[in-house]
């Protein structure tokens, strides 16, 4: 917290600092006999009518009256990384998008509208990097029309928690009634330590997902559209650890190599073969393939509540870079503009 030369806490932020990363201390129970304080760090996304809103790294928004503010200051846009590859949000957003390509896309200014017949939100949402080329309300109206023409709900994917992420856009969507439905995280790590792990189970690599691979994939009844999404990308590899003869594989995985990056996805293990190191074997084999193609860093996406996966990836040297969120269009179009 900011402390003056006289030892007093000071508020050194104003409404002009909206959009900046701040650290604040506030009274959590104003008027209580014994004062209690709460510290919050995040992006100051609004300061209107005496109420502040701060968006934290995980996308959660905290609102409180300015009358409860005890201290506040601007802090660096993102903490320095102490390990792993350096990466900016925009670079990662473009790489992850190329690693999970839609069947159809169209530009709206610098925004990308993506559709794949509803197969996964990532392939059926707007990637809003840059300026849409028109006011936000007009852009969102165009987005709703575009997805409506395809019989799909409109989603906008935003991110929080790193330098250059979109806390302000997320706050504007919330003001307009868009609903945050799903959040996940992008983690990154160096490939070499993963690739150097001793080989374990036999892992077969292929350029296409065969019937055996699809038999283990968690999304049952994979459609032609899903196959197109799974197979698209700069350099795609599918990994399989064979199972019992005639049965589904013991483990599978997918990797997309794109320049210095390798993206891991669909790492799945037979429930009866878990805790045998098969997921690590799959990822290590894919990492060795990616290194051979010139990649040096890896990325993956993980749900915030998937504790086993998070433990696995932490042990493999990956760590959280940013969170991303899908905002769904309002069920009903507002009669008036945003408040």
C-alpha cells in the first residue's frame, strides 16, 4: 500500500486511472466497531457514481464504494516471470487460435469472427484483438447478426490477468448484459525439460486421428466438423498409447506446432490406467516431436477446477499465463443502449 512520509495510508488513484492495474485496500465492514480491511489487486475497470470495479486475474469483478477506500496505488501491468518462456498476451491469443481453427471465419476490423457449427466455444466465438473498426455497440450488433445467420449464439472471448488483456472489454460486455459462461486458463512452459524425461510407454505419433484415437477422445460421436477442427493447424500431431488388443487406446494426445510454440490438447487416459505416467509419456513424446520441428515453448488450456490436470502440468513445468472467458449475448436485446 502507498504510505506517506508521515506514515499514513494514501489513495493515489483517481477515476482517470481506469484501465490501469491497481492495488487497493478498503474497509470490508464500514462502520464496524473493529475495522477490517480487504486488499484487492487487478485492473480498475470502472469508477462511476462513487463505485469502483476491479477485475482480478481470474476475471472475477469486485465492486465497492469509494467511501470504503483506504489506500490505493498503480502497480506494474504484469508481474515479472521468474521461469519459463516469456510471452505477450496477443502473441499467445493468435497462436492458440491457430491451434484450434474454426471452419469459417470473417474479419470485423481487427476482430475475428469464428464459427464451426457449434463445436466448442473456442471455435465459435469472436477473438477481439484490436479495433473492430466501428463503435462497440455497432460491432456487437454485427456480431449478433453474423452468428444469428448461422443459427448460433454469439460469444465473445476475452482474457484477463496479463499485460495487454481485455478487462475493460469484459466490463463493457457485462454492462450490456452479456453473460460470462465459461472460464479457463492458458498455461505455458519450456519444452526441453519435458522432452528430456525418460521414455516410458510406447507412444505412436500420426498426422491423422484414426478410429482408435477417436474412440478414446472424450467428445463422443465426433462429427465431420469436429474432425476438421481437430485436424487443422500449422503442424498437427496425434499421439496414441495402444491399449488392449481390439480396445480403445490407453492414452491419447494432440499437439500443434506453430513456430516456437507447441500447443497440447486432448490429453486423455483410460480411467483404469491413470496414475501410471501415461499422460506424461504422451506429452513428452509430443514435446520431442515439436523440438525437432524447431519449437521451444509449450502452451495448453486447463479448466480452473480441474485439480488433477493442474497438478500434472505444474509438475511438468507449466504455469499460468492468463485466464480467458466466453461472454454470451443477452437473451433479449436491450431496448436502450448500455447504462
